[in-house]
C-alpha cells in the first residue's frame, strides 16, 4: 500500500473500549440515571447493538479485532502477554495456564520481565493507522497490540505505557519527543475517588497494588485522551481496563466493588461527554 493516501471527506471517529463491564451492572446504572453522556447517546437515536463473543477468546484477539475489523486468523494476535526471559532479547508470547506460570512465578523471581503484547505480531492495520496515512492526526491510547508504537501523524501511547513510563521506558510513546512530558504526567497522576474506596476496603499493600495496576493507569490514559483531543485527531481509540483488573480476584466485598465500578464508569462517562461534541461518530464497546 502507498505510504500516504489522499484525504477523503468523512467524520471524525472516537472509539472507547471499556473492559470488564457486566451488562446487568451497566443497565442498572443507566436505569438509575447515571452515565448521562452514554445514556443520552442511547436515547437520542444511536445504534445500540450486542455481539457474540466466545468466552475462551483472548482479550488481545478480541480488542485487536475491534480495532482492525478482521478476525484473529487475519490480524494474527492470539496471545494475552509477552515475557522476556532474563538474558534474552526476544519476548515470548504466552497465554492460558502458561501466562499464570510466567506472571506468577517467573516474573516475581526475577527470571523474566513482563512485556506488553508486541505490535509486530499484528498483521493488519488499525483504523487509526489507515486514517493517519493521509497526514491527518490520529491517536491511540493504551490499545492492545501497539507496543512498540509505530510513529504516525498524531500520538500513540502503547498498551501498558503507564507502568513502562514509570520504569523509564520512554519507547512506549510515539513520537519520541512526546514521551518525557507524558512520563511526568504519569508520575503526577493521583488516584482520585477510587483510591479512597480501595483504602477503606482492602489491606494497605493490596490497595496500593490495585491503585498502581488499575486506577492510576486509567486516570492517566483518560487525561492523555482529553489533552490529545485538543489536537483534533481524525481517529482516536482509548482502551480502559481498570474495572476488569479491579474485579479479578476481588476480596473487598460487593458494596466496595460496586462503588469502584460506578466511580470508574462515571469518569469514563464524563470524558466521553466532554469529547463527543467534536466527533461525528462515537463507538463505545463494553466487554464483560
């Protein structure tokens, strides 16, 4: 394909992926009058659709399908994570039981380093990459299969970039000159309302782990998207997994988890409400 394509008329597109949202939780909040931005879209003529999703389908494959429009047999992304064994340069893709071995044994023992899913395993273009070929700015924030990020007109903050930036891996951002500012933003990110709920519901060590692994990253990614929208990207994609990460193995009680789910969805809804005026097409994908 040519390196650039002529710009065609079309609407600006925003895609937001919210992971770990159960349908009954979402429906309950909408029925109670929460989530005014998303509720307004559903009420005022938007298309609301459901989709079939095999339970065994890996998140990496599913979310890459959302971004590329083709299935895993074509885009090639199948595994959940990659791990780089100590002393080797190449990361190994692992999913299923082997992922738990590498993440639960090899990484804590210092025998391997967790690495986000490598973008070079993806054999299909995302919609924002195609949009950027005409020279118009695009943006992707924390979407699967974007590490290392490919430079394009606009901004790519790779999947898992929050932790990578905190660890000094500025290669998680493209273009490279944007990385120092985003690293400072990552270090300055505060936990917000969800941080207080975690402190009240969990032992201090576990609360801190979930703040760093789930709450702080999503707050960082939302702020990046909010700031980047000012540059008017033709296409933008934002992936927010905090609710999914918080719910995994949760021990703090149902009430506290419900508070966290609502707080995180409220934040996402406010972001969507602030951004949607500038986009002609808005797609919100909720995955359980």
